[in-house]
C-alpha cells in the first residue's frame, strides 16, 4: 500500500510584502492530473468526496477533506488540439488531459484542503476504505487496504499541518 496525505493551505504565514489580494478571503482548489499520453487514463467520482484515477495497471484512490463546504468534479483541460505537441506521445491517439478537482465554495482568509491518496495495482479488486473523524485541532484518518489497517493524525493547529502515523 502506498499512502500519501497532503494538505493545501491558503494562508502559509509568509512574511513578505504581498499584494493586498493575498490578504483577502479567497477560495482554493486542488487538482490531480493523471499521465495520459497514451489516452488510457480515466478519472471518476465516488461518494463522500472520493475519486479514482485509473490507468491500465494501477489505480489512485483519493478523498478530500475540508472544514469548509467543498465541490468535487472531473473535467478535461481545454487545450486546442493544434497546441498539443508531445514528441513522445502516440500521434494516432487523441490527446486529452482529464483531471479531478476539489475546491472550497466560500471565500475564507484561512482555508485548508487535506487529500488522502492510496495507490494500488489494478488487479486488486478490493477498494481501500478511507475514514476520518475530526478532533478539536486535528483529523484522525483510518485506512483499510488489502487487509491492512493504518492510522494517521493530521494536526491542523500549527503554522503548517503535521502528519503523524499512529
């Protein structure tokens, strides 16, 4: 099992003269783009802020969390066909660039999106189960995958989120 927990924060406490727009409330978003030069990648949504990125031999299971209301969707980059030039790509395959996106819906001065990602071989039919619960200043994450249970804590009350294996 490969597990990646990442956080995206809109307020990183940078101490530089910044444009005033960075001090205003804003929405944030996170996107995951699969490798797709062979046109064999797909993205799909599941329930409860979950998504799957599929390739012929592997899948990436993901789940988003934010204390703010989030919207999850899939789409493709709108790149004109004439502008797509990849010397190593198969010229007979139409190039598309799918992605999954999670975005907050209400502008805030401080926003955090946490993403949980689990990669596994496509031949494994059992999908991982990602559960989380909130504590006062942290998230408790439990991942069940291939008969293995792993637990993590993401501490959110520090300048930067801290991830600990429990």
